[in-house]
C-alpha cells in the first residue's frame, strides 16, 4: 500500500533533508517550522503491461477497438512522444515500444501497408537514430528507419498543412502526412498533468505558426498553472485546436502514466523520506555523493544521463483523446498530488540534472530558469506555493555552459538578449520574430540536432508567470555572473539566501520546500 | 564538502544505529510495521538445549530460589506424564516463568517451550535472542495485529510441551483476568492435555514495574493441578470453562486447603479469582497480602 503525500513540518527531530543540485545533491538542514511537501509514495505498477496494452486497444474509451479502425489500403500514422518525456528516460523496453509493437501487430494483421512513424518533437531537436531506436525498439527501428520512421520537421513547408483556424483565429498547422492519414495513433507518456490529451497532436506535430498562439507570454502568464488544465489558458488553446483537428482527422490516442520510481535501486535513497533512511541508504548516500563529487564533470554528466528510471506503468488507456486523457490525469494526480495549506513567503526547490530539453545534453542557464521558474514553480493547483511578492530559492550551479550542437540559439539568446533585458514581454516583442525565422537556426534545427531558433525564448516565457509573481529569485550555489545576467541573485549557503530574502519577506518568513524529484504537485488550498 | 563534514551532516540527529527519530508531523504517515517473525528454531537445537539447561539449572533457578521462598505442590502428578502437555498458568510477574521451569519435573522441563508476547519480548532482536535462548520462548501474537502464524501446533507436533499464560498479559493488580480461548482451542484441536498451574505470591514478590524481587525472600507458591484432557467432542469453550474451574480450585487451595477446596468446588462456591469488585487500591491491597503458610509447617517439604 503506497502512502499518500504529506506536508512535513520541520522540527528538532527532522534530519538534514536531501536537495538536488544539478548533477549532484546535498543534505540541507532547514529552519525549524519550515514545511516540506513530499510526494505520495510510488504506486504499484501494472503487473502485466503487455496484457493491459492489448486490453486497452481492444476495449478503448469512446472509440471502436483499434483492429476495427485498421484496414488494407489505409494510411496509418503512428506518432509518439519524443525524448523530452519521461524524465529521466525509462528503462528499456520503453512503454512506447511495447505499445507501438502491438499496434503494428494489429496493422499487419489488417494488411495495412502504408505506415509511417513520426516522433512528435515539435520545435525540439531531432532525435538521433540511437535515441529513436531506444524509444521504439530494435524491431520497429529496423523495419521503418529511416524512410518511414522519422522526426517531425516543423520547418518543412512542403510537409505541413494548415488544417484550419479556431474561433479565436489560431492557426492549426500540423504535419501533412499525419493530417492526410486515415488514422493517427498517438502513443503518449503522461509524466505531468500538463502533458498528453489535446496537447499531443496539436503541439507535437505543429509548426511555429501554430505554436506561437499558445507559447507566448500572455498565454503562459494566464496559465495558472500549466499543470492545472482547467485553469490554464495554454490548455484552453490546445483544446480549441484539438477541436479543429477532430473535424479533419481521426485520432486514436493511447496514453500511459507512470509511478514515482524515478531512481534505480542503487540510488534508492533519493526515492525515500530521509528519516526512514536505513544504514544502507546512508552508506549509499555517502558513497554516491563522494564518488559523484570526485568524478570529472564530463563523465559525471554521462553517468547521470545513462541512469534510466525503473518506472512502473500505472495506467494504459486508449481511445478518444478527450475521454482517455481524463482517465490518465486521474492516475497522474493520484501519484503526484499533495494537499498544502496555503502559500508561504519563501519557496525552495532543488533542481536536478535534467529537464525536458537537455536529455543527453547540458542543462544550460536558460533551461535552469525554465525548469525552476517554469516547470517546478508550476507544479501547483489552486495557487502558487509562494505568495505574490515572495521569494523562490533554487539549488543549482547555473554554470555558464551550453551544448553547441543542441542549443546554438540559446547561446546567442544568453549573450545578446539577456545582456539587454530579462523582461519576457520586451524579449517577445523585439526578438521572437528574429530568432524564429533566422535561417541558420532553421538550418541547424532541420539538418543538425539543434532546438529551433525560437526555443530559448519559449523557455524564458515558460518562467514568465513566476517572474511576474515572485519578488526575488535566489540560487544557492549558483554562478554569480550567470545569475546576475538572468536577473537572479546567487547565494553560497541557504542561510545567506534566507538573509537576502529578508529584504522582501521580512525577518520571520514562512518557508516551504517542494521535495522533488520524484515529482510532487502541490494542491495549495 | 569533505566526506567527514558530509557524514557529520548526515548523522546529526541520528542514533548510533543510524536511525532518525520520526518528525512529529510525520508520525501519522509512518508505514505500518512489517510483520517480522523472529526465528526461534535455533533455540531448540541440541547445542542450544544444552546451553539453556546449563543457564537454567546453573543460574536462573538458583537465583530465583535464592531471592524467593518457593513452595511447590502437586508436581508429583506430572511424574507419569508422557508426551507433550500445555501448561496453563496465571501470570502476575516475571518470576512466574523461572518458577515454573525450575519446579517442573526434569523430563518435562527440558522439553518445554514458553509462549512469550511477540510485541514485548520479540520487538528487539537482542531481547528476542536472549528470551529464546534462556526460556526456549516462541512468539505469541497477543492482539492479532501482526498476523503471525502460531508456532504452537508445530511445537506440540514435535513433542514439545508448552507453557502458556492464557490471560494474555501480567496482572495489573495481582488478580486473575478471564482465560482467553487460545490455549483451550489448542488443546482441543491438537488433542493434548492441559496442566493448570497456579502461582500465588508472585505479584507481591515482584509486581509489574520491578525487575528484582522484594527483599526478604517472600514466599511464593507454585501449585500444579492434575492434567485435564479434552473429552471427545468437547468444545473449546466448555474445555476452557473446565480449566477455569480447576484454576479457581487451585487458587482457593491456598486459603482452604485441598479437601475444602474440593468441597467448595463441588458445591459450586468457587469462581475465578478476579478479586473483589472494589476500589483499585483495595484490590491491590488484598492481592499483595503476604502469602502466609496456613497452620503448622508440614512434616516434610515438597521443595524444588
């Protein structure tokens, strides 16, 4: 029986608590009276995932069984979430592979010849052949790569089609192959409440023309939070676009949800509550911490990125996207939601080594901002964990380090744009068009493994709601010059950070630490 | 941060076993204790048996007899007993087990296992190991909270006699509590005889809260009844009632003497010695009254 999440109040019995800090972690003693939001314990995974997948395909929600939708001579497009989900990557076989293999078995039995597989990577970098193979499995890769298994190209004008407009005038433009298929089968992994559902096709296969309607400062500032779809302007836009898509293409959605088994057994202490650490856990902590600190930076990064999560699959649901997503969301919230009584003056987050955009890559300062002020700050329902004008304290080294292949436009954004302003509205007005249409960035996006030129700006917008809401952002252990460039303050220790925060929140602030990963979403009442 | 400093932060607030106290606000979120059965099979190996008899005969029994003045009656009724029996005793003190083990005939004592509260004697491994070695104890679940599988039927099947305290716990005030059904049920289902044992004076000698007998070698009485066999078709409830009557008579024997107690039982005048329905202090007052020997001293003693 998995225990629900809860809010700990730090007392004199509370041992030092674990904080993620980039490609490392540390123990930190929090001030007495601080609150710590713990996620629910990991739910048991499905015992027989393959059987559950088959059952879902044969008994879908709001749709005919998949075999009834397949017939010879049809155009079938299977789209799957790219490597930005889940985080960390799951152990192989990836659940997407398991699902795609069963879908293909059924397609083969029905005599479907025209099958294409597309990674729904939107403006993300292309997945490498090795990454594609890891996601879909050797058998699928061998049968379809490179001609019928590929990445979506949001800049291939010849292979994009404008499906229509929403009543708000939003352009719905997606991958032509998918839009002209008789059936799209979307294979999803819903890691947070933000993912999946109407977002899958309308975002994963979209172009910049379409994405800019919801990936903008105004929409993101009115998405409170990203993980609470009913209160997210971004999701309202997704829904409108999904409505347009529904009129033109048939989508059979297969969604999965995961439990909180984020770290493998040898790092089991990262999944446990600190006062329950056994001697073995403590020895493992010391050994791993010491080894991690002593390992050269490059090898350390490789080790972290090679560490796959032993996730259990908590649900597999198939059928109509709307009906399916409702069920999936329930499973996600059951695993991640913890009720919190009101916001506090200061919020603390330990930022780990990975975010959706640095898988097998470097977490650059912009991505740190997007993870901290975008993803983690938005892990709430109701109201933010920090009161308006409060202070967010993050743990991260914020090194001035970029992956030149994956994040070329990020480098220019950091060096040129942030040197001038950190205001998301000003950035959007002055620079978005330039970055989005820069032919060199577009070339790198299409032919190399670079994120789209506009992506760093989107990452900055991602934190726009937090930047507007917070009075100050302090990064413990952060590089001073990098933090200064981004408008944050760097502190050496937590005590220093709390001292700095006094200017904004007074001498006796209330403090809440959101203990994640594993992911926890605060239901702030 | 160096390893030393890291270790210091890690171990701050933890005890020498690395255990942290549970923060108060986390107390309601602790996982339920996993039922862990302490293995006691090793305590019945030949080597452990030799060690136990050495400890019992060389240390435990002489020590008990040096600190108290035990009087043992009815033991001769067990001399002819063959095969396993279930010894059913009232329980008021930690003296009870050493007194019974020290006064049992040798052929039964060396093949007797003692049922001990799993939640009390088997909660820490060192205590569990010591209890299992010295008393040949096996865990008995008192409150059915951990769903342990009882070892008792297996032990009987292997020829071990059992010493059980069917009240479930030591008396709070020296008087007896009703006998729980477990022991009677065991006798009925396994078809073994029960031997009622009544201890008097142990509460006065070493009640709850004391870990050593009162000074002055207080007198204690260990009274064995004749083995009681469940009859064909007898229910556990009826058998338990019969055991209760025998225990009541043995208890009353202290004040009435053997024959009078028999007559009182026949007349239906005896009931379970649950004490007067009075204020707590009066119940305790009565139960701690020193056990004095009625009448003149016997011509010969039935000592250990």
